[in-house]
């Protein structure tokens, strides 16, 4: 567990792994590097599930870079998340940066089950975290990032979208078990 200070707010981050075993001890599934952020939200604490881009289940295009995944051509990366039926309103922060081509910047698509739910132009070289309010259906959903406007018009001009992570948070008044 790591405690940090982010935007003048104390934050706790816990990273862990989990394994599912069959009766005979055979590993049936596994996940590593699952992170959860816990930050103050008014007089309560808000929890965010952190999905690291380099650990996404599906990375059909691009390649790893330091602290993330470089979508260097149009495509998407996705991972699976189970959403509680009592908490279908989610705030999604996409920690990303970009490179333009001739001043034209990449377009980020926030996707749920491969449907574009929100989009934004990513016009910054340094890491930033645009946020979207999303409504999700309960159950296991495919959460992802779509990059839709790749261009490499000339040598030295290559538009790319670099993704560090997605942070998914539910409102602080969402019922807790």
C-alpha cells in the first residue's frame, strides 16, 4: 500500500494480484497489478479501480512505452470490469498524452462494450486526465480506449495516443457492502 499526495488530497493506493484455483490446485485464472485508489470525496472516501493500459486484456494495436501503451495506429485497447447494479454511474478518468501531426491532435474514444460513449481531442504532450461521466449496464463490461484518427502524413509527423491508465470511480454515496 502506498500513500501519496495528489492535488493536495491524501491518496492511498493498493496494488495486488489474485489467482483462482481448481479443486486440484490448478490455476484457472490470474490477474496481477490490480490497483485501487482511495481519495477523500467531501466527508467520505471515494474508491477508484485503476486499469493500467499495459495490462489490458486486449491490446490489438500499438506497443508498450514507459508508463503506458502507445496506440500508434487507429484501433482500441480494452479490459473487463464487473459493474454493480446499484452503481451504474461512473466517473472515468483517462490518464493520457499525445503527439500531433501537423498540429492535428488524436481523438480519444471512451468505450463500453465497444460502443463509443464519449470522445475528446487530446491536445497535450504531458500526462493529463480528462474525465467523463458514463452510464454503464450492470454486469461484466468491456471498458476501453479507442483511437480513431491516426495519421503519419510526412517523416517526423506521427499522430499517436499514449494511454497510461483508466481510473473508474463511482459516486461516494453509492451503496457499499
